[in-house]
C-alpha cells in the first residue's frame, strides 16, 4: 500500500512540474515512472540519428571549430532537437487547452498548422469537454499525473461517447507505452477539482490519443484497461528499483589483518 496522503498538489518548477502529497512528500509522476522504468529502444536510434544529422548538416561549420568544441557540439545535438520538440509540445498543449474551452488564442506562425489541425478535430467530432488539463492521483499505488482531456465525442453513428484523451505532437506517432499512461490516468483514485477538492475520476467508455501535426490530426484509439494498469505497476516497480538500487551496494570491505603474512605466488616457467 502507498504511504501518500491527500491532498495532492501540482507544483511548477520553470517549464517543468512535480507533485506533492498532503505531507509535502513528492509523488512520482506517471511520465517520469514510464521514463525511468520502461526501456526506450527507439531512443537509441533517435539519438544516433540526431547526432549524425547534426554532423552532416553542420559539417562546414564544425570543421572550423577546435576539436574539443566540435565534440561538445555533437554531444549536445540530440538534446537541442529534443528540447525544441518539447517546447513545441508544451505550446500546442497550452493552445489546445484554451481552444477546447472556447477561448480566443494568439497563434505563433510556426504552430499555425498544429492549431488548425486541433480545431478541425474539435469540429469533426463535436467535442464537448468534461475535464481539461486536470491532475489525477492514486493514493493506493503512489503516483500522480496530468491528463489532457476527458470529453464527449459524437461518433459516426451519432452516438455520444465519453473519451479520456492525451494530446501527442511527436513526429513518430503514438508509442505503445501510451496505453500504460492512459491506464494510469483512467484508473487513478481521484482528480483534483477546480475548488481544490479530491473528486472521483469520471468513468469513460474509450481512451485514445489525438495526434496533432502541422499537416493534420489523427484520433487513435488506445486500449487502457485493467491489464494495462497492472503492466504500469510492474514498470513502476522497475522505476523504483532503478531509483533505489545504488543504495543496495555497500562499502568496500578491508581484511581483518591487512598487515599479516602475505602468501607469495611463484610462477614456474614451463620446460621446453
């Protein structure tokens, strides 16, 4: 059982955020758990490709730099690519939150395609928001997170269906780990209401991703049931072990009599 206590609070730290419980103890975030507990095989290729792209595209400029500076520039190349993508994702999320609430927005030119794609999603599915950008927590299992959207969508047959949705802006599409993320949100104990009280997470019929791109959007169903919650909890344990494992290694031992007699090993040359 988790030792975390209500109420949960989300704290901002620059562009990042974290969660604390009623005792001021940090609660692990869902995306942090997945980042620390689940292998990211695709990131190995991405890091190599980002570095190679930086080398090829900046070949002439790099050639004029001292070797140490050149090496440092290439080491940092993948982080510059990652940070640019993260900033774009954060900006799109912020605009999406305003748009789904019916608010007017000022759109940077470089995000115009993303915003138009998201507006088309809202229009195509007659989206009626229920909860927007809200904090969830599981005191039972010890995690918290921020969910993008619960909304009612009108399906092709005219039926109105309640969805729990995450907005993604990744170039590579929707990864399988998203099922674990959505399962953690869907099966959380509570969500933090606007008045600061803990309220049950509304039940939803479906879960999925709105993949927003500069050239359009996709509504992608994702399975996020009890089995995916169980799988998330396995990943959570791996993340915990990764965080605590260094403490399992003790200090080097010294022999009880370091100045005692020392055996000598004599090596004999083999006879020819």
